[in-house]
C-alpha cells in the first residue's frame, strides 16, 4: 500500500490525474474503473482540461463504473450515468458505447445483471486502473460494512449512514434510492492498480481503518491492504488520524526517484 499525503484536495486531484494520464499514454486502450461522488469530480476536471489542451485522448479507452442506483433511468439527473456524462464523458473523446455501468432496470434480474457485468469486464481484459473514493463508513463502491471481501457485482441495500450522507445530493421532491448495483470487493481487487482518493476530515477515521487495519469486512476498504498495487492519495485532513506521516513522506520521495527512472507503472 502506497500512502501519499498532500496539502489539499486540489493536489490529490492533480496527482490522481497524473496517474490516469500516464497510464493512458502508456496504454491507449486502458480499461478504467471509474467512481462517482464528490471526491473524484476534481480529478475528472483535470482530465477534461488535459484533453482540451490536446494532451490526452480517451478514444481507445473503455470504462466500467463502480456502481449505479437500482432501477434508475439512465436519463434521470440522479443516475450515475448522468453524473459521468456531466463530469467526464460529454467533455472528452471517449466512445460512449465503450462506457459501462452496472445497471439493473425495472423487471431485470439483479443477479443476472451482476454476472453479465462481471463477464463484460472479463471480455474487456480486466480493469487496469480502478479509481475509488471512500464512504465515511469505509465503503468502496456501494460495498457497505459486512460485505463479503470476495464479493462480485451484485445488488446491495444501502446503510442508513450512506443514505444520510448522500441525501445532500437530492432535493425534497426527489426520491432517494435505497438500493444499488455495485462491483463487488473481489471485482475491485482484480484491478491491476487501485487509486483511492480521500479528502476532508470526515474521511479521517475510515482512512485510519483502511491503512492501519485490522483487515475487516466492517471497513471494506481495509481489504486494499491485500492489494499488490494500491495507492492511497490523501489530503492532510483525511490523513489526520494516521501516525507515521514522516515515513509516508520519506517513502514518497524514494518512490519519486524510482518513478523518474522506471515510470509509475511496472506491469503493463
Ligand atoms: C458514494 C459512492 C462511493 C463514493 C462514496 C463517497 O456513496 N458509492 O463510490 O466513494 O460514496 O462519496 P464522496 O466522494 O461524495 O464523499
């Protein structure tokens, strides 16, 4: 696990963008795993800016999002498809027929839909780089505490805390979904690289549980301790409960030297 602590959220986004951009330049047909939520919005802005400057093309990229609300219309402004269009897809040259979300429409069987999503990821060659945010309760995607650490794409019932945390995004007249389809923790763990972004004080406890353990289904993100290439990008507030800041900074300096010589990625 590589923990990198930045001064602020903007630097976290810029760093995440460098990872994504470097990978796409190295492997133009990258398969990206994408996340929604407030945290990655500034990453997507960086990527859109890079694209507009002519430095980055998504023409051959495929993407798989982590999650989508159950039985929501694609065109609903609250759908994660709408979110992705608003923040990324509509502003870059990605072929939107190569962008996938784990949808389950009314009348569709969520179990069959979950299996089909897994199959689609497999057919694409697997996810090269998965972007993650983290819930205040340690969830990744919508894998709430107690989710199986080897779970695959499936339907999940959201916890009270997640519903409350996300209620800020819904107006009084909008119905807030309480169920969602999500990649499983096993699905996320199959990604070649994982880039988890966390910013703000309200993530500090979840970050502590993720990095310092114990590994537990009560903090789904703690499973990343078992991932070969997990990079945790934090601002100071999200890192505020972690000890060993100096060690992480020292490690980062050493890694920068290695990266300058050998590149950020070692297995593509
Ligand atoms: C949401 C999403 C997660 C996201 C998390 C944190 O419910 N399903 O993928 O990482 O909550 O979101 P935010 O970045 O807005 O804090």
